[in-house]
């Protein structure tokens, strides 16, 4: 699982997975807080489908944090006002960057969580698709 997939899984996780993984590291290693969780704005770029051009839709509030573990930096960035989760994401990112032994056991947990998220997405997609109207088969002679 690459960094982007791992972060996406952790952010979308409904369980306490982020906190649990970060707590494993917090109790065993010295964590150097390089940048405390702080707020920022990020521009949202969208592709307009007709002309295939990019434009900025607006801004999104994010919380960002940076830590260092064993000389390796980790970054946590999450939408909204969630300083605790941003810190935990930074700790997990730094743990992977430092190739700490704990990270080897995390893969199974992350893949399981990713599968649960995909199932939930598929169920939601199926629910939405049931409401889709097929205009080709609609009777318009009423």
C-alpha cells in the first residue's frame, strides 16, 4: 500500500484505527514536534468536463502537523479542524518513513479497513444507482 492509499484509508476510517496506530508509536519513541497542528486553506482544483480546463472551485480549511521520529519527518494533513487526528497522521507517516518495526504489522489492519471502506462505498453506490432514471425506456405518451 503506497502513502496516498494509506493516508486515504486512515482519513476515511470510521474506527479508531488512526489513534490506535499512533498510540503504539507515542509510547515507544521520542517524537519531535516540528510544527504544531495549525490551520490553513487549500485551493480546490476542479476539471470542467466540457472544455477540459482546470479552475479553482474555492478553498477548504485544513489542519496540518509535522513531526520527526528517528530523524525522519512525517506530515499529517486533514480537512477540517482536527488537530489530534492531524498529529496522529503525522506520527504514522513518520513511523513509515523511519521504517519502524511496528509498521510491518499495520499492513493487515490497513488492508482490512480498506476492504471495509470499499464495501461501504459499493453499497452506497448501489443504493444511488437504484434511483437512476433510464430516459430511453420512459413512456412519454401520457
